[in-house]
């Protein structure tokens, strides 16, 4: 969402287009290389907040074969870059979900050294299911903002159910409120893109209303001069 905020091509809608998910998948398949170059500029923020998540979790076992290996879900994992690899290097079993098959192919190729601890699932994050209290952490970098706002509320509630007691949720949301924003040519001619946001205050409330204790709330400006609220919540 970052650079879209200041782009003249951005259009705002009071109701979202009906084919959001299929168009997002097509777009991310088409612009995967451009997106991964662009998103590398966010590495410092991803690593900073992933480290903060890790600091609130018990020290994981160093035995990869242990049944106690912590489990994390990354929503909108893309090519599984710096944040994902940090979790993997801390002995997490990571399930990476993305709507783009092209991104998941890159993720698989980029993480051969962690192939036994990385599971990739293609599809809409709204179609995911996990047993209750089965995950130690759920992270989402610049991804939940692609969902229509009503779906964001439903997803956060589901995430709270998937987390173990004491489990952590880390995500960022746009500080600016928008029912729906579309850029027809984001990062290239084929880069149709949709975002939505409840805004900073209501996004934080959405996380708390799902039953998560707020551990951190910080507003950071990324390289494209867009403000995002970063939220870290803990399952009570």
C-alpha cells in the first residue's frame, strides 16, 4: 500500500469491486519481481517488528526435530523474505500463505535451506483454517490491508482463535481510513491493486475487540511517506 497513497492514479471507492481477489492474484503474479524489489525497502521495519515479537515469546527450543518447535503463520508472505527468514532462523515452523502462485514459487526457491520448516499455502487468506489454539504467532506485513474492511474484522477474530494462550499477532495497518482504494497501474502496467483500512484507531480497536491484549502500538512512516500503525497483540 505504501507508495499508492501519494500516487495520482489512486482512486477511492465507497464500495469495493466484486472481483478483488482474482485481480489481486493476477496482478501479484504479473509484478512479482518489481514488488520484491520494492518491498526490500521495508526490510528494516519488518525485521525491527519481528524482533519485537520474538522478544515477547519464550525462547524456542534449538532442536529442529522437537515436538515443541513453535508454529507461525505468515499472511501474504510473498517471496518469504527477511521477516520470514528471521522466524525460520529461530526454529519456527512457518506456514506461508499468499494469493500469488508466482510469489510462492519464489518463496520456495529462496528458502531451500529451510524447506523442512516452511510450508506454503496458496489462496485467499480468508479461506484458511487452523485448529483452535494451534499457533504460537501470526504475522501479516502489508497484507491484511488488501482485504475489504468487513473481512478484516472476521479474519482478526479467527486469528485470535488460532493462537495459543500467550500467542502473538503482529500486523500493520494504514493510519489513513479508506473504505476502498484502487490503483490501476501500481508498480507497472499490470499492477492493479486494492487496499482498505479502518484507520489507525479503529484498527487497534479491532485487534483488542478480538480478545488480544495490546503489547505494542507504534506509528512508523515507511520509505514512501505513508504512515502505518504497527500492532502487536497477545492472546489472553
